[in-house]
């Protein structure tokens, strides 16, 4: 059994805490130190992880085999520069961040100091870090960076049950946008639907109970059948009159919601055309509704 990789953590956010706790629990890493925005939050992160000590500045961290920067995107590069300035880096040290939208090249100061750099992005919701630790096995993780750094991280990820996959550094922002659409914007979409129910006079609590089964069934159908076969409703059937009435009703209430309805409707229209069951002239009529300004 290989010795645990010693690890320092900069940023005790949800992702950083989850990975540090999971990896240390499985004896894949030994957490040495955690620095966060405040001493109190660093102590809270150490308590959650169950290992390491809280420090106020990068310069107070001991040398380690690897450093995880788990901060906001805007803070990654400044934190990396502070880390490089602390004299803790050199050949054999791996520095990595957990941003989905930024490439490993933002860790330039660490690379200039002789370290290997990489980035990992778990495609997972971290709303509850404690739950995320227990359900992390099977999580797909985007990985890119220097070969030696990627080899180290790929080994750790596989040993905790994750599934690493390669992503092009120059395409990370587009890739990450896809994860935002299917995760964060799915939440926003459900919220938009609930607001429609409320405007129609149905209490939110009741609306939530109503939509839960159909949301769960729809998501299951997408992955069982594929988006084309899973599409149902007026666009799938080519019911232009229904689409027009809905579009008008939403517009009379909220133009932003109407624009959302049209934007998503165009994607649904592509799926309906791919399925080939609705009449072409009906789909053309629906497209005219989505193009209209009213």
C-alpha cells in the first residue's frame, strides 16, 4: 500500500472539504494544513475534514507533496502566487485547483516555481458536503494538466471510486457551461415552472408536490431513452395552437419567462424534428411563434 500523499488545502469550501475528508478517510492523503478566508472558517474546515491544522497564511503551511486550491475562480491565481512566494514549491510538488471553468495554466506561478500543475473538476452537486463524501464513488471528474500531476491525481481519484476523464484545457469553459446548464439551470428551470403555477393560483407547496413525479420521470426517461425519445408535450406533437396560447399567456404575465419559454422551445423543436413524428408544417408554425416578438 503506497504511503499517503501529504496535502495542504487552500480554501475550505464545499468541494475542498469533501475531497480532503474523503481522501484522508481512505488514507489516500494526509492533510497537513488548511488555510481559509478567516481563522474561524479554517478551523471549521479542519473539524469537518478531521485532520490537519488551521493556519492563517500560506507561509505557515508545512511543505507537502501536493496543494489543492479550492477557492473561488477569481482567487485561484492570487492564492497560487502567494503559495509560490511562500517558498513551499519545487520539483516533485503537485499544485491543482478544482475549478470547472479555468484551465491548469492559471497556476503559472506554481509552475514557474518548479511544481507540476493540474486541475480536477468533479461533475457532482456539493450542496451537502457530508452527503457528497458518502456518495462520491462513481463521480466523473474532468482532469487536465502536466503529466506527472495528472498521474498522481488520476490514481487518487480511481482509488476513491471516481471516474477521471480528460478534457481539453482550451475547452474547459464550454465544458463547464454544459455542467451548469444541466445542474444549476435545472434547478432554475424547476423554479421557473413553480412560479408559473403560483401565478396560476396554485400554492407553491402544492405545486412542488405536483411537479416532483413528472420531473423525476422525465429525467429518468432522458437517460433511459435519450432526449429525442424522451420529449413529450405540444412541441413534440406539433400542436402550434397550444404553443401559441401558452406563449401569449406567459408573455402577458412576464416577458422574461416568455423569452425563456421560447429559447427552450427552440431546443425542443430541434428534438421534435429529429424524432420525425410531427408534421413539418406544424413545426414551422411553432417556429414562427418562437420567432415572434409578441
